[in-house]
């Protein structure tokens, strides 16, 4: 992704081996295990089904845990950026931002961040996509989990 400028349209991270191959194989494994359970079977097929479900849950959590940590780091980074860029009379409002708002605002350039931050608070915008679409001068984040 670093070979082309990052925008709202291409900023989502997709790892083919993880999101396509690994997930696809886990779904096939689950479907095969379900098929085997509905046929006359023994305890081993039930255990294989439980393992297939556990592997899919593991797949979800292996992705979700680092994203949660990433959001916490972004929250800290954005609070520091806002404290540096907002006028002193507005800095007390930093604590009013939600994690979703801060995560979306991280793509705004330093020049547009103060006005965009005020707009987000004034209009009570909470949807990440809506806020990201308001960013005019996209600041790439190529170090995402």
C-alpha cells in the first residue's frame, strides 16, 4: 500500500493470506465438520466440529485483540495531537471525544484537524466512515495492525 497515496477509498487493510485464504479454509473446515456431524457419527466428529468452531473464534480474536490495542494507541496519539493543535480554550473538550471519533480523525492533516475536530463535536458525529469522508488532506497511516 505504501507504493500509492493512501485515501479513504484504499485505506482499509486487507491481507489476502489472512482474510482470504486462512478464513476461507477455516470456513470450509467448519462446513465439512457440520456435514460430518449430521451424518451418523461418533464423538470424534463432534470434537472436530467443536475444534472447527474454536478455530474460527480464534481467527476473529487474533484480529480483534491487536485492533483494540491499536485503537488505544491512536486514542493516546490523537489526544496529544489535539492538545498541541487546538486553541487553549478548546483543549478541555479533548476528553469529550470518543475512541471512534479519534480513530477517524487521525487521518486529518494538522492544518485541518482543529476545524474538523470542532465540527465532529458540534455535530455529534460518531460514525467513523462519515468522519473519514470529511477529511480533505488525507494523512496516511501505513503502520496499522
